[in-house]
C-alpha cells in the first residue's frame, strides 16, 4: 500500500494510463474503419455466433424473474399437495398450504411486482436490502423451497429450474456459463450433499462449469456455536476436497463433481468493516482465531489462497486440472482489497474501485489480471452506470469482460448476457469489434478446458500453437486489434524495465 499511495508512483501511473487511453482513441481514429471492414469480410461469423462465457453469475439467481414466477405458478397448479416443508412441531406443509395458510396469498394472483426480487431503484448502497431480494414474495421460506439445494425436497425445484436454464443455453448455442454455488463451511458434509445434488439431478453439461463461492460468514456460525474457530471453518471447506482427491474410490460423488469445478470465489458485502486489521500481523493463526467478530477481508483472502494453492499442488501432482481463485473484489469497500487480490487472485469480479487508484489500475493492466464487470448490477447497487469505468478500462487495455452477476435481480429479458452487452454497447458506443474482443476476453478468463478455448478462439488443428493465438474466423476480432493490444502491452512492460534500469522511458 506504500507504493499505491506514493505520490510519484501515482503521477507516473496516471500519466501512463492517460497515454494508453488516448493512444486507443488514435488507433480507432486511424484504424477503426479498416477493422470494421476486415470484420465484415469474415464469413459465417458475427457477434451473435462467437463464443461468450458468463464468467460471473450466481446460480441461485441465474434465472429471469418472469421465469421464476412462471415456475412457481406451475408448481402451485401441478403439485399443490407436494410436501415442501416440515414445521418444528413435525407437521408437514404442502405447497398449496404454504401459500394459502402460511403466506396468506395465492400464487395464481402473483405478478413480477409482488414477486419483489428486482433490485433496481430500492437497494442502492443497501446491501442488506439486496440480500432480501433473494426471498421470493419477501419470504425466506420460499427461498428455501425454490432456490436452495439442501431442503426437504432435496433441491428438486432448483434442479428443474437449472435444467430449464441449461436448455436455454443449448438453444443459444454460443453461450457458456460458470455458475457460482455456495459451500458455507458449517460442516464437512456440505460437499457431499452438493455433489449428490448436481450428479443425481444430471446437471453436468458441456456448457456449464461450476465455481465454488465461500460467503464470508464465519462470524454468523461462530455466534451460533456451529463452529469453534476459523480453522474449523477452513477445514470444513477444504478437507473434503483433499480427501476426495486422495481417496476417489471412497469419495466418488465429490471427486466427480470436482471435475466440473473450475475456480473458487469469496463473496459478501465488501463495505463491512472488521473490528481487526492485519497491519502489524497482530491477528492469530486460524486455529487460535476464536473471536465472534469477522476477520478482515485480507485475512479471509490469504488463508483461502494458501489452501487453494496447496490443493492445486495436490491436484497437479495427480495430473489433474488446478483451480483458479477469482473472488469478488473492488465493488465497494477499501482499495486495499484490490491490493490484496493483485497479489493473490487469478482474476476478480467487479473491480470498479480500480478507478480510484491509478497505481493499482496500471498494475492490473500490466499483469492482465481478468476483471468480470457487471455494469447493470453496479448501477443498481453501488455505482451509477454513467460513472462506471468499464469503457475507460477497455480503452486502456485492461483484461475486461461483461458478466450478469444476478439476472433474477438486474435483468428483464430471457438472454441476460446479451442484454448486458446490448446496454453497454448503446451507452458507450461499443463497435462490433469491441464487443467481439470483450467476448474473446470472457473465454480467456474462463475456466473452461484449454481444448475448448483453443477450439473457440484459435487453431485447434495446429498443435504447435500453444497459446490462444487469435483466429478471426473463430472470434470475429481482426488481427489488427490483437496486434495493437499486444504491442502496446509489450511497450509498457519494456518501459518499466528500462525505468528499473535507470534508463529513460518513452
């Protein structure tokens, strides 16, 4: 953070970023027409039929609000006598009884307005109110029934919704998704339950990969005496993975599910302030951290990173695919979060707070750390879309892409990812080439297997090409744009090296 706050560093980085931004404007001025002309000559390829990956979307909010309402109505009509809940006194409640007696409402009369899941206009800088939007009709009980994997009906309703979303992906043909699904760290059995839910409901699909998100809720479980220390929290999250890799025969469900997991995420409200700080190293190790208060963001990040890195070493030793660390970071809160994840993460979600730190923004550019930005989500929660720095990041050359975050809360159409691209294209006047470059970034940032990425982006028939060399026939991105990005980045890195050697930079 000393470097981030150093006045000379801030001035230097600000100047370089301004130069990069204006350099892109000149590139478009002199080459924009030829780029569009080259793109138009590419046969059988346009923005609609290039690969796009939604790299940041929470599974329990992956559907559109009208889709959820229609599903609830259908179940109310088709399965009114299905037992969906058991009260504390042991009495069983059917779906019809749930609405008619418990909620005093009929699903038949419901509208998307009464469903009350949209966050636009009511949750700005109110993360507490946003969390309540996960409750259909404002009822946490309905969230448990329709949007949870672990409930009395064993997550059947959510599985059916998921299958419908997978069918939509298959119909769209050129969209893939990485759904975030939670492991909470309350007990070690969570992994087995989640794995069984995915496998038993046959939710494995070539268009879907999974990201394990870990909500930063240690303090909640500690106050309820569910766990005794931060180490127990970590053990509940990671030990089942180690056991499954070590003994796959005894842990077949978890081992099979892990083949479809590509990354880890750390999630929660970043604006929350911890009682503690990691400055000076005064915080105890996880086995001795028994406070009822939540540890700071960097404490969570470091110990997740250490466990993920160890797990990856274990995976690599067995010639298995390693898992990335792509946490939520920089949506709100202190910019020190972004400094932490610059050191630890493979990519981040949101990252809009980089606009507040020229040093960190320049570092993220130099290292090409991926940012999955969700402008419609930001607009509803923390940052007016007119102030969103996405276009500036893109012009500079930061590795940015677009993602939906929570379609249930932020989108209106049946194709939320295209809605995100469409809105941003209108607001920032993004060209077809820009949109295709952003889509290409989404594939590169994603955790899909290298063989898929090469097929979607490059030359799968040429094994001598190891990286994702651009193939315009696959990406619809002219080589002129890729060459500009590559040469510009190489020049910036060369300037830094010359500066480090006390030579004059250009």
